[in-house]
């Protein structure tokens, strides 16, 4: 995860970087050169806060199709000299995914560009995965020599080849190449070695053994912090404690949760919270509020509290929620998830405070946004609209849209229309169910989504519910 450079939300570039539906609508109304410049900037400098979970590729590919945009800028980016020194997937992954969607829309130039990059680029595995879904057998066969040439026929090279075959996200090219007599023996040996590696890992467990005591499990958790790099074992240790700890071990666990070393303390807190121990809420408060506590037990205590489902935890959350520290934020999040209608003011106050102090991209907003929607807090609509417009996270924007659907009577005729063009399929699905059809663009876009083979099945199901025999107004 990284912090991208995001343009203001009122600009065309800012809208496209966020993946908002208004980005597409404004780009189609803007001068073509300006729209293509903003689109290329978004694709070549990945704007996502978390590139591994946020969607942009289909959104950008559709806009390339609508603008009839060329691929020259993407080609220059892929084959730039930076590709030799900056081999991280985040530099080229978005561009390759966009090319994949364009290839599925029938853009032969996109497919040929993917083949060229798969043969010579540093992120060739991603390009090969895109082609595995869209290219024919003949096209994939042309890539075999270049792919296998990356692995010299040495002991180290064969080990790297075995790992590549084993870890391939899309195995189709490797299976296809293995059928060719020229590569069969080498790829068969690589596949066999990959299976053997998995078997060896299963025979070398490094965790607790049957018969371990509570003391030994806590020591094992602490030993993880002494490794280079560190291993945070406390969650696994807590699961082990669930199997070995008995009532007679409670004093030792309470002592570890109160004054033990960091990882042992974290494991004990996690275990006691899972068991609903009567003292664990006080222990959690002590761990978080103590100025001498290090980060590991504090974060473990907050995570343990978040997992609790008891009435006592909710009651304690009502006491902690007005606090302005991390414990108060965690308590407000619990009320957002599990609170009753009487907790609406506490959740709304936490939502407003978080936006005011940390901005529209704060990590703590996700559950609070869901919470005001679940509780139907109508007066939360203004702050939800602000989050929707300003956040750079397309997932958080989708959650804000869902909360607005539950709290804002104007959502169907307002943001829901824009959401039909959103980059996230869950947001498009929400819009397909709620967008008012008084606007001609809504009906046209619903029909376009229904006919698009690249659209997600859930979105098309929602669209069909508007066009079905019982649907009205479409």
C-alpha cells in the first residue's frame, strides 16, 4: 500500500483517479485531447491507495473504448528504461490489466502489446496471466521460448522455474507448453519439483507440538519477535492456547496479559477475549491506556476487543466511545457494528470527529460509515456526501453510497445515477438497484451494462431485476 498523489476531486483528473462515475461522464463531455491526457495519467501513475484490492482497470478500459484512445502512451510506459530497475508490480500492473480488458473487447493492438511485454518486460508474469484469459493457443505458444529462456538450465534456474510453475496465477500457458515435446520434459520436472516443495514444507512444521504447555506456547510466541525479520505469532499462539489451556491455567494467562512480554501478552489477551473472560475488558483498557505499552500489545488488545461479541463488550463500548483515543475509536466501531438505535448519536459523533481530524481517507471511517447506514442516521447524510466526493478510496466511496441509500431520500436521483459508471462493481450493483429512471442516461446505461460481456454477474442480475416482468418504470 502507498500514498498516491491525488488531484482535487473537482477536476477531471481527480474524478478519474478516484474512479468516480462522474469521471467518465465529464471525460466524454470534455475535449478529447484533455480527456485522453487525464486518462493516460491515471493509468500510467496508478492512483489507488491499495492497488491490490481497488478496481480501476475495467473502468479505464471502457473509457479508452469510448474515447477511441490509442495505446502509444501505455506502450512507452511499459517499455521505458524504468522497467529494468523498477520491477514492482504496482508500476505496470494497472496498465497491463487495462490492456487485458481491451483485448477482451477485441482490441488486437492490446493483445499484441501484451505479447510483446510478456516476452521482454520485467512484470511478464502479469502480462502472461492476462493473455492466459484472452489469447488463443497459437498466440500463447509463441511466448514459450522467451518465457523459458528466463530460467537458465542450472540448478538455480530450474528451482526458479519450478517456483514459477507452482505459483502461476493462471496455469493455462504452462500446461499448454508442457504438451509440446520441445518443453515437456523440462516442465514436467518443474511441476514435480513444485509438488515436492509443498510436501517438504508440510513435513517441516515450525509451530507448537502436541503436548506443549501454556508456558511453552507463550514462549514460542515471544521467540517470533527475536527472529530476523520478526514473525508476529501471537494470533497463532492464541489459537494454540485454545487447545491446551484449562481452567487451572487462568492465573498464568491473566498474569501474562497484565505484565508479560509483548508477544506473550498479545497472545494471552487474544485468547482471553475469545473466551469472554470476565477480566479481559479491564486488561484491554489497561493495555491501550498505559503510556508504557508498546505498539504490539496495544494493537493486539484493540483487535481482541473488536472480535468480542458479548453484551458486556457492547456495554463497555458505550462507556469508551466518547474517548478521543484509539480505544474510543475501537469502541465506536463496535457500536457501529453491533450497537442499537440508542447508540446512533455516539456513532455519528465518532464519524464527524474522524472526518474532521483525519480527513476523508481515514482508516477508521469504513465501519463508522457502515454503522450510520445500518442505524439509518438521516442527519449523517451531509458528512456521507462529503466522504463520497472526497475520498480517494473507491471501496470507501462505495460504502458511503450504501449508507446514503439508507439515509438520503435524494440518493436515487442523485449519486445513484453517477454510480452506474463507478469503477467498483459493488457500487454499480447498488446503483442498478436504486437509480431513478427519470434520467434517460440511466436507462441507456442499464441496458449497456446488461449487454457488456465484461460486466460482473451480480451487476447484470441487478440490472435484470429492473427490466424484469415485475419491474416498473424502465
